[in-house]
C-alpha cells in the first residue's frame, strides 16, 4: 500500500472528495435544454490513469507540477494548458484541484492521481453492482500469477513493451472478467510504480473490499470450504473484529488440516503445519 506523508494525505483526501463530487455530477442525467451528462466514473478513471502514465514518462513535468514551493495557480494553469481539450472537463477539474494542492513530493502527487483513478473505477463497479465480482476477480488473478512464475516474469519484464503486456492480459482476461478488473490490472502491469504484480493485485482486491467498508481475511485451507463453512467463518471473524469481513479462500494441501487466516498484519495459524513449526521453534529454543 502506498505510504503518504502528512501533507500528501491531506491533499489526497481533498482530491478524493473533489473526485466524488465530480463523479456524482457526472452520474446525473442531462435534463431538457441542459448539456449532456459527463463521462462515466469508469471513463474518468481511465483518463486519470492516462495522466499518471504521462507523468511517469515526463520527470521534468512531474517535478514542476509537484513542486509545492511554486504558486498553486501557476501549477494549475500549466496543467490546464497541457490537457485542455485532451481530457474531459470533469477529469480536468479533478486534476486541477489535485495539482493545486500541496503534496509532500512530486512522486506522491502521481501516486495520489493513481489512487484517484482506481477509486473512480471502483465507484463505477459499485454503481453497476459489480464490486463483489471485481474484488473476487482481482484476488483470483493474483493467486494465478503467484502460482505461475513464468507468467509473473512476463508481466513484470521491464524490457517488454506495454502494448505486449496489454495484449497478454487481453488474452488471459478479455471478456472473462469485468472491464473494470481489466483496466485496473492493465494499469498495475504497465505502470507498476514500484509495486510487484502480486502485492499490487492484493492491494486492489483490498481496496475493493474497503470500498464496501469491509476488511479482507485471506484464508488458506487444505480443501475447498463449503458455502456454509465460509458463511460461518465470515460470521465468526465479523464478531471477533467487530466489522464486516470478506473472505478470500485459497486451497493449499500443504497446510495439512486446519486453517491459516490473515487479517491485516494478524495471522491466525490453526494448521497442523503451523503447530508443528511452533513446536520445533520451542524445542530449538
């Protein structure tokens, strides 16, 4: 997860509010005699991602726009001149508000814009009642990549063109998953910004869960759990943590019975393997 300094956290919070205000306006249908409704939240997200890619490729521009010692109006005017007519008015509003704020570093400005693009896409999935599906698809694809070292290398190869990676993802995902899932994964793979693919996919799945005000429990079981078992486990964890908990279950026969559950930084290891490891540590000590 991206770590922001205090000034950047404040700027991101203000920018997210601006994004949600703009997205709320864009969602309203145009009335008679009024201008057509703006782009969807998904389109706004794609536009923000495109600006992140631009700033990733242009370090001089990134430094200028993220220079907190420069007048905010000058930074906003520069961005407006560069992007006016190239992105929607709604996207420009969000970008101008973000650039006009004070960020701790230019890198954190771009990281913030990346998070805004992600938020816009998750809002779109939420409105389409597809947030559950997107969360599950991101998690499952993360497990696929984690289990296939060759695929992970192909997706993280810095010498491979971005278009080649997009083509690979289209072959793997294509129309098999939600379009929001594809866009989130494509941005992560083509513009990783220091993130690994596997941890990045986990972060995206967690962000989707947080969008629904839930936490994620990553569960490793020796065999698949039944729907009834998953429901009982989710209810139990919800009582323990006093907040709704979403389950992501992975099957691994090596755990040899029991479950390994990770919620945030806390690990509950009820597996035979975990108990044997603990016994070995005590004997060794």
